[in-house]
C-alpha cells in the first residue's frame, strides 16, 4: 500500500469514527480535517504539541480522540495477546496534549476486517502497554492489548474502507478474536 493510499484509508477511518461518535451523542470538532495535510498543533509558549484527530464533548465533558485504521489486530506471540500499535512519538504527543489541557485522551481503532470500533482511554491502555524494541519504518511503536478497549460494532455505518492484505505474513498469524477474551477492568 502506498503512503497516499494509507493516508486516504486513515481519513476514511476518521470519517467513520466521527459518524459513530455523532450517533452516540458526542459533539465533534474534527481537528484532523485540514485540506493542506499536516497535523493540527496545540501552541503554547515555547512548545508545540500535536493534537489528536478530534476534540469531542459529551454531557459537557471534553475529551480528545485519536483515530487509527487497521485491517485487524496483530497477535503478539511472546505475550500471547492481540494488540494494536501506534508510533511512540505520537503517543507521547497525545499524552502531552492531554496533560497540558487537563482533558482525557482516547484512542479509537477502526478494525476494517471485523468492522468494529475499539475505544480506550490512553491512561487505561498504558497500564499494559508494551514498547516495541525494533523500529517500524516510521519509528518506535507502543502496543496496547485489545482487551483493554471497549468494542463497538459498526454494521450500520457506511464508508467501510476496502480490505487490505498485510504486508508481512508470519507462521503464527491467526484470525483476530470475534469477542473480548476477558473482563475489561
């Protein structure tokens, strides 16, 4: 998948996540909807911090929501768990924005293969976060256990991106779970 295709797929996932947030009672400010590309910034004296994709409000409470779009979770053989990862530098930026504004930050994962949304608060997800040792082509990543997220089906939402085969196949690859494997908390 080219970088442009990946960017367009991510934008499609952001639109789906926004639709879901709106249908579930959130007011959404789409900070990632910048026609010129680039990331929205939180500007402070002598400091710039990348903002997550959305600022949302529900029952008068604000939050940040960062959206990532993946085909499916990946199986981490050593820990025996399904997980999703994001770049460590982005994770640190989202945590910094959350701390600077005193607003919780959530990670929303659109799983295209299972057509569901996973939603988790970053501090809660970080309790079992694992830092990768080898950098991806874009940098070091951090990984989150899918069982730490809340899972929501997306059957009623249009805009599903096309399925994409993974770039790498491993002998331990297996189908992602249909339901959470254990308790949320």
